[in-house]
C-alpha cells in the first residue's frame, strides 16, 4: 500500500480581499522511502499543501475537500487527538527558516527531547540520550555539550540540522522538507541535501521535498509534481521531467536556468508574474505567460492528463500534464525543443565544477 | 525522450512572443497592482471602528461645549459671545444647596447652591484644553529632542538618552507635584509641570524609530546612493514615526487630563472654587468621608468624575483605533510615496 | 556570559542613573522662584531682614549650588534629610516610619494587577477575535480610563459609606493584622486597576505576536497539545516583554499611591508627600522624591535581571 495518497486536495483562504484558492485539486502519491518533490514558484501553494498534510491550516484557511490517506487512513477525518499522534510521529516537518522554527528560549536539546518524551514515552534521561545520538547523526559535532545550547548559539547550517534532527526524532514515515536549504549558502546546501539523502536511506523515511529550486530537485528526488497557481501542471519521474518535459511551464522553468559559459547577455525568464490566487486567469491559469497559448486556452481549464493517451491522469499514473496540447485541442502545438549534449567523462564542460 | 544524458538545452520557449502579442483574454497583470494606498487603508480602518466613532463624537461634543459654554474674551474683545450654560457657573444659591438632580438642575447643585451642570460644562474648558496644550508642547519638544538624538547618534545620543532615562525614573505625577509646589498653582504652572514630564516618551519613541530605520535603510542608502542618507532617514522616519506618535498623543491626553484633575483633587492644582472637575470633587469630598454617614449627595462627586472618565475613555478609544489600524497594516514600512513597501 | 556578571554589570550601570536622579530632584526643587528662607521666615511674623541673612548663612544657602548639592547628598546617604519645619521631626524619621505602609499598599496593588492581568491577557489572546476577547479588551479600556482618585472615592462611597462593608477610615490595628489586610483590599484594588488594565493589554498583544511566529507552528507540527504550545512555548516568550512593562508600572503604582493614600487616608509616603507639598516642606519633598526615583530604578534593575533570566539571548549580547 502506498504510504501517502493525496486525492483532489483543495484549500481555500477566506480573506477580506477575496477567496484565495491556494491549492486546487492536487493529487499525488508517495511510496515508502521514496523521495518526492513539489516544485513551483513562490505563491504557488506548495507550503500550504504541506501544512495541510499535518492539518496545520489555520483561520482564515480551510481545507475544503479531498482526502489525505496515510497508510489508508484519512487524516482529514481524524479527531484532534488522533492527528496530534500523527504530527511529529508519523509525519514530521522540516521548516524553511530554522532560526524562526526554533524557540529561542529553550535549549536545542529540550526542543528535540520534548517530542521524544511526548510520542515515544521515554523517560527524561532516555530522551536526552536519544537526542544526543540524533544530534550526532545529523552531523553536529560535540553533541553532548551542544545539547544544552540555545538556538542562537548555532550557525545557520547547524540550526537547519537541528531542525532536521527534531523532525527525525520519532522516526517518522514521512518527512516534509519545506524549502530546507533556501536560507543557506550553496556549500551548506549541498551538505544538507546529502545528509537528507543518507538519512532517508538509513531510516527508510520518505521525503516530500518542497522547493522552487530545480537543482535541488534534481539532486534528491525520485518523482516530482510541478505546481502553478495552486494547481498541479505536470508530474513525472525525475529524469522524464528534465529530459522530456511536457508542460510549457516546466519548459519555461528549465529555460530560465542560467548556464555558465554560454555567453548569453540577458537572463531568460518566464514573462509576467504568478497571478495572485484570488483572481486567477480564465481557462488555463498559465495562458497569459505561455508562448504557445491559443484562444482555446482562455476558455478551457485543462485537466491533468496522461500526455501519451490524453486520458485523465489518475493517482497511479506516472506522468501527467495539464495542457490542452495533450487532449488534442491546440492547433499550433508546442514548439519547444530539448537537446542534450552528452558529456564526455574525461572533459568537464566549460564552467562546470569537478565533482 | 532522448536516451542520452548530459547537459540539457531548451530552445523554442520564446518569452518575447508573449510580450509582443495581443492580450488573449481579459486578465492582465495590471489588475493585481491596484493595491490601495496604505494610508487610505489606515484611515478606512479607523472610520470602520465603531468605538473610534463613538470616541470621536464624544470628544467633538466636549470640544463644542468647551468653546461655547461661556463667552470668551481676549484682551477685552469678545471673541466668542455664546454662552450655553443654563446658569452662571459661579453664581451661588441659584437653588437650595445640595439639591438633587431635577429638570431645572439636571445635575443638581453643589454645597453653596451653584448649578452643577453649568459648572461641569465649563469644566470641559480646563480639562480639554490642558490636555491638548500639554500634549502639543510635550510632543513637539520630545520629537525634536528625540530626532536630534537619533540623527546624530554616538555620544550625543548616549548623553541625551541618559537624561531621558532619568526623567523616566520618576512617575510623572510626582515630578508634576514637585514642580507645582515650586511654581505655585494655576493653569500655566500645571501646563509646565505636565509638559516637563511628558516629553520624554515622545523622545524615546522618535529615537527608536530613527534607530530602526538606521539599521535597515542606512546600509542600503550608504551603499547604493552614496551620501543621501539624510534624505533617506527623513523620508522613511517621518511617515513611520507619525503613527506611533499620534497613538501616544491620544493616549497621553487622557493621562494628562487625569493628572491635572488629580492635582485639583489633592488641592494643589487650580484654586478652590475653580470649576475644574478634579477641584470640584475635592470641594465636595466631605459628602463622602463623613464617617458613619450615608451617601446622600452623590451627584456632586459622581458627575464631575464621570465626565473625566467619559472624556478619557473617548480619547483612549480613538487612540486604540489608530493603533489597531496601524497594526493591521503589519510592521511594513509606510513610506512617503504612499504606496506599497 | 554568566548571569552573575550580567547582574553586576546592570547594577554598575544603575549607579550613574541614581546619581542623575538625585541631581534632577535637587535641581528641580532649587530651580524654583520660591525661596526656602521666605517659606520659613513667612511663619514668623517678627522676622527682620537681618534674620533672613542669618538664616541664609545657617542653612548654607549662600554657597554655590553644587556645594549645596554635595552637602545634601552626603547627608542624605547617611539618612539625614534635613529638618521639617512645620511637621515635626527630621524628614528622615518620617520616611522611616511611613515606608512600610506604602510598600504594603504597593504590593497589594501589584498582586491584584498581576493576578487579573496575566490570565485575562492569555485568555483574550487565545480567544482573539471572538466575544471573550472583545469583552476583555473593553474591560481593559475601562480600567485604563477611569481616574484612580475617582474610582477610590466611588468605592469608598459605595462599599464603605453606603453599604458599610468596609470602615470609611483606617482601622487602628497593627499593619499586618487581618483587619488591616482586609481593609487594604479597597485601596489595593483602586491602585491595581489601572496597572492591571495596562498589563492585560500588553500581555494580550505580546501573546498574539508570539502566536504568529513560526516556532509555534513547529511546536504544533511536533504533535504537542495546544495547552503545551501556549503555556510552555508561547507564554515564556510573551512574558519577556511583559516583564519590562511591569517594571514601568512600578512608576504608575507609586504615582497611584500618592493619590490613593490621600483618598483613603492611608498613612504612607504618598499621603506624606502631598502633605509636604501643601506645606511646602522642601526637605521632605526632596527626600520622598528621591526615594521614589531610587525605588523605580531598583524596579527596573529587577526587570532587567528577570529579562535575562527569561531570555538567554540577552545575556550574550553583553
């Protein structure tokens, strides 16, 4: 049985300015030990979807519809005390800004140990021992003394590791990492990603990685879903996403990645900005920014379909893209091209680092 | 999908084509940028707050009464001839002393037969004006002082703020009493007393704002714009600081008014027969503190005190509303352009 | 750094402030157009100009003001505050005999304020936007706006005079006796009301601010109960800002005692202060004002220390 199955999740925020459709009909699955990525620009609803898994959506937000099945049980139907059993225990979250995610007035050790005591019913001493072990595992040197240190006494990268340790403390089945490396420099980022990968292998923990950074996705994930304006626009296994993208937004994202050594003057971007989620464009929400948009795109909101068959993509399907091209409704088609330069193993390409 | 692996290049995603073509649908980017000017939103919030409206009306009403209760003469010239008090506030024995409230005397009479309603109405003059005068003086001085301290920073700042710290070491009322004792009783003495203790809060407030801006914008300004830091400071400090200063001012008016009335009550404010609310209560204290008696003549102490209470509460409602409206805008920069941050 | 060093450092910093407090007090009193000699001489109808000069010399009023200040300060540090002309013995004695009354009243006011404000503030924050919150805020508005002397008078009038639950005058019993403590409830409530209202608002604001922070979501994400999240995580952070404000309220309570003691006839320093002001007894006024300043500086010191105890980040900033 799949570990996590999200079916048709819709989350709305009722603000004085209007109703914000933060997440609209999101469906995906994660298997045990799998590393799943959710990609999108800021404001695309990625974090909201993560918070929904733990039912941490507060006023004025509401989970309108959908199911979230963890090992078959619907989290949205659970009582308050049941969901608290899930939080931190079976699903845990690594927050984006480690500094603000840690309570400044309690020691780092205490913040990890309290979850252990709460969920696993360890004694104080046992919880402390386990915490020190965890701190060690995530790569914090001198773990025993560092146990009694306060968050502000750690560097950014170390704080992030603490937050990871906090999440792993009760051996969760699923780890949600919300932009875990965005606040970090590149070197630390690489280390943290490595850390996450090895921890996932070691503890057989599934990871749902949320990020806007395609590079991070490429490093870590097995499968990906791309979100735009609260909706899923493409889902694919990682290699397929990069070498055979189907949705124009994905293509645009990849086209905007700057390349070192190509001698281009201007950075390419996707023109325009993400719409605010109160007034979403008619039809396909991407049409104002899509180079291949046609009249049909303003009228029909494309469903997520299997690009090969054009049939609606269910949660089991590996690939999906929500573009009218794949239901045969576009007249001019998508005129992009993906070319691959094979890399000769001995010669590094200009500008690329030696690993 | 290509079976090759290596460096990926995407071609054919033409951003320019998007920019140059005609709009496909009604939806446009511009729709989103119509963010209402923050200031307008603040004002709208304030007006929406019912308590603020009530407070505002009460204050306006009292202001009206203050002006029109009795005629005003400046240097022999009658500036304001209208007098809406039913009786002369100083005239004694217009009815029996300590007469209970009735149709002719809605607030009763005091111990020497003066009409309470008239006296209470005139009392607005003292309280309302002193509140405004003191706050304006203290606020102006404090803002300038704090501005200088914050702008120059360094040793100047440290020294000036030390003085502020020391003023804060005393309760305002205590200092005010000392000053009044030294200077004597009367309107302007009271103004000096309360202004001299009130300015410190504003000084601290403004200096705090300047420091905040210095921490953020200064770095930006120094790097990007060279020597333009003075303009940047001014441009960012003034709009940001106005708001807390206004909130502080409205809340302070209440404190000052109560303070003045307290001194009147203690017998060291205005002279004994002045129709100031606190002094009036003091004059009638014996109606309560007569040991073993019952509280018959409640109106002579309840009405003046209630007036104080209502006025201060009204000012606080307004201050609260402004405060809430500002909070609702979050901690974001209200900058001079009036637009978004 | 260690807590001990922090405390020592704060104490050190307080000393110049205390000095400054004494200078201001002294300066204020001597800045006025009034003259001590006039005040004293005014009591004696037979005084001649020669007497004035003699008295001036005696009191050392012809010396430069900073010498007068140093004299006064050195005397004061030894407990000698000078003579009180109209009211009897030394100023110092007066203070010594009266300060317990004021401190007791202050404590009452404080306790009342804290007991009401903190739970109400927490409650209002948790119920933000709902009826409970609105009611609490309105009640707080009441508390801040009501003039304390009027509140005291009304309480006296209703409960003591009209309903006879309390005696209208101070019981002649030992300070800590049950009758006295019961009697102090009325003045205590009067003093505490304004402080309590202020504190409650600060508590609420502080809690609301904290509850929006990410560590709260993180704590919830760990599966902790809402009660733990609020009372363990949020409260400790909120108390930090509340503590500083609470110290400021000492000033308010001191000012309040000046008025409230007079209303109720409570023989403490506050009432003494007013009596001194009316009689223009400079030495006494000086002494009490200084006392007030010192008390508040001490209160701020305590607040600083508490702050450091609660927030580990502060200790490291120094």
